[in-house]
């Protein structure tokens, strides 16, 4: 997920572009760059690292320009892989957000025609195609180019001697800002709201041409479209959140997109090991625990679950036949990094499942698998967690030599998200309670742990999570009218057992909220409230159950007046022990 800003007008473009990129840095911070037209030439500043590095460089003079802050997908973070990219003549420049899925095919075709590439990215093929297709009309060249592109993208193109910017959208966001003798492109309103509140949201399969006094929008067939101008009434902070009150809520609702992108991640891992050790902290550790259940069930390989903060303080009997899989959103988690180093000392092979490209863990493991959650701003992990779960599913099926058929998941997740108002009403009923129990069996037990953690970290309510079968071994003593239980009980192979545990709670006058499968009327007899999720293949229930847990915690925190994006005493990345 990258950030794009374009400007054309009568002011100096450089500062406007840089300021816009700073607002979009949550979308990517691997590298940044600016291209500005001056005297019929395109001048570029681009560097690996954060926007501030480009900001500190000499300013480029000119009133037309495009800019980019990058979240790496194809090609490691580096100066050469930073946007913008130019064609070989230096007359055209492009910035791109998204993934061009057929870029290897296009790249080979262009190379055969004598084109030399300057980067490892998929994005560069766009500018070379535009140059190839140009016959005196930049917009027509872009229309011809998009017919060759497969994938999701938003991009902007400039030509050195043309007072215009062309933008196109298919699957990735792009908005036009309208000003007086100036106009803008941006990935997000937050980048341009300080300059204008009048915007046009491009739809998929639309192309736009802006000059300092003109805006026109066409579809991919070249047919002119009406301009749907809207006024933005958000503050700058709210604009960054795309209308959501908090980043956490926005990120919860981004999960269908995250699932779709993460499903594209390839898994290439040899099976030359005798056992697997999964290691992580916090939310990532619960993803790894789900992974333990999945790998043992699907691939029939023994898996040991370890908490990273304890891993190096115990006797570790690792050897060269072990595979150590670590999970970290940031790729900088101190305890997890220490686990990687210990595993390597013992001769074990290491694999990192990380979200941040070129992070320390990503650099130090033997092999890395990148989740595609995009930058996660909310401290309480949501979309990163579900991307980690998806990778664990893919890994389990890969190790079993089986195909991971997940076509039903994304629409079912959207279905669960559509119940957000129902879950909000449930939160209103329970937000004043000070203690909760969370229970689940088998794959659902790690979700009980994650649900309890979410409630604790953003609402500051005490919550305990247990395997449902452990209730009689102590926790049942806590059950009362003042301590509700959230039970995860879909129609799976352990349904009857969990149902019995819920009956034990009800017999002691405990209140029960149950996450259950649609159509299950029996569960209502033993529950005070039920959150229904769609029926899916049993193994996929953890993905669907995750969403109500996140929303329930979020709405309780909101009702209690807490800021879920900035929970007290917590940071996004734990880089010290």
C-alpha cells in the first residue's frame, strides 16, 4: 500500500508534494520520491527511507509534479526501487500504487524491444508502456497502456513538455482535489485537505486528466464521465482515517482487502526438517498457536508453540533438523528477534512471517514470508493478525502438499462485518462490566486468548481466556452474574463439548455471549446473546470468529471513552525487552 500525490497549478509543487506525502506516510515508508517538471524536463529526488530524507534534499523548482511514498512489494527498499520512474528518454514519469500481476510478461516483451529497466519493481513497466504507446496524446497513451495491465493499481503519469497529469484507477484508491487555478491527485484526502475540500473520488476503471484549470474523467473505453464533486467536512486527522472514527475501526474493515492480497503471497519452503517451532509475542503468538493446530491437523507435522519472551530463558533443544517460524508485524520485536538469533546459533533453519519489508527480522531469517496487511497504525493489531492467520493456513496446506481453496472466505468476512451495528448494540449492553471470561476449544482457544487481549488492551477491562474444558479446573469459581463469558462455539467437531461448558456456566447464573453458526437455534437456549457467523468449512471458522471479537472490544472501548488507537502504556512495536 503506497501513497501518491500529484499537483498542477501556479505554486511551487515541491513543498505541496512533500507535505502531502507526510500525511500519507502511514501507507508506506520504505522510500519516497518527487518528480517536478521544469523547462520541459523532469527532475527527480528519490531516496530509500522516510519522507523526511527527500524533504531535506534540495527543492525542485516547478509547478507540476507527482510524488510517492512506498510500501515495498516487488523489489527491496532501495534508491533504485523508489518511485517515480522514468522511461529511457526521461520524458515520461510515473508513480504507482498496487500490483501489476503480469509485469514479468510485460517486462520480457519490453526487453525484447530493447527497453532497459532501472529497477526491480513491477511499477516500471507502466512508464515504458506509456512511452511506447505515446503518439502525441498522453491520455490516449495511458488508455492504451491500461489495456495491457492486469492487477490492482492507481497511478499518475506526467510528460516533460505537457501541462497535465493523467491518473488511472483500478482497485487502488485515487482522489482528485479541486482548487482555484490548481488541481491535485492523491491516494487519500488527508494529503490534500489543507488545500481544498472539494474532491472527486475516482471509481474503478476510470481515468482522469487534470490541468491547472481543467478536470475531465473518462472510463477505460474513453467515454467522458460526469464529475461527481463532493465536499469534505472532515478534519485532517479524520481524513487520514477515511471517515472512520479511529484507525482501529478502519483497519478492521480493511480486512477483506488484506485477505485478498495476502492470499496472493507465494510460499516456497522446503520440507527438510523433523519438527516446527513457532515463536512470537502477543497477538502474533496467538496467530502462531492457531498455526500449530492447523499444521498438525493438515500437514501432520509436530509443532511446538513458544512465547518469544520466554524462549531464550529456557533450555532449548534445537538442532539443524528443526524449523523455527517466527511471526512479527513490525519485524522489529525484540524478544522475537532474540529467538531468531538463538535458533540460528543452534543451527535451526529460520523463517520469518513479517509485515514490514526489509525489517531486522526479515533481514536476519533464512527465509521470509511477507504478509500484505499494509501499514497498521492502530496499536491493537487487527488486520495484521488476520493476515498472519492467512499465512499460517497457506503454510499448513503447502507443507501438506495440498491446494488452499479459500474462495469462500472474503465474502463471508464481509458478511460478518455487516453485523457491526448489532455488535455495537451488544457492547452497549456489556460495557460496564469489569470482568470477562473468554472460552473456546481446539482452534478456537487461541481466538479466546486474542479476544480477551483485545478487550484488555483497549478497554482496560480484566479478561481471562481458557480452553473451555478447563472451566471445571478452577475458572468456574469466577462465574457469576457479574462476570459474563464470551464463548466461541461454531458448529464444528467440538461443538457438543463446548455447548456443555456453556450449560455449566448458565447453571451458575453466568451471562453468556456466544459466537455461533447461523441457523443454530439450540445455542439460544443456553445463551443470553448470540452473534451469528456464516456457515463455512469447519477449518475456516477461526477467520470468521476473529471479526466479532475485534468489533466487540472496539465498541466497548469507544463507549468507555478510551482511544483505541493509543491504549495507555502500549506501543505499536516492542523493540526493547
